């Protein structure tokens, strides 16, 4: 299980799944595919929109208007999580 920062956003995925969402080149299709896996979408569905927005705000990569889109935030967070998991292992 991977826990991100101080917001209680947890993700339980395999290393292989994390690696599939974090690689050279565009990862959009792979992240979209991961989001369709029942084990992952159930976890994403439990994330609180405000906690997720606050966590992503710390990256400074998106403005307020962009962070208002919860679906996009789920995509961003899963992609970042895959990168963090891959980097830590």
C-alpha cells in the first residue's frame, strides 16, 4: 500500500501496475486503463474530492480552475502515485 502525503489518500496496487502507469512517453492511455480495473476504481471512488484537491495543490502544477475537476484530479493523482511508487522501489 502506498500512502500519499498528509491527506490520507491511500492506494493499494502492484508494482507492475505502478510501472505500467509510469514510463517514458505518454502515460495517459495506461492511466485510463488502470482506472478501469475494479480494484483501482473502487479505491479512487473513496477519495474525498477536497483532500485530493488539497494534495494536488501542493504540486503547484494546476490552477484553481483545473483542480475543480475531480475526475481530472483522480487521473492526475493516480499518475503521480504510480510515479512515486515506482521511484520508491
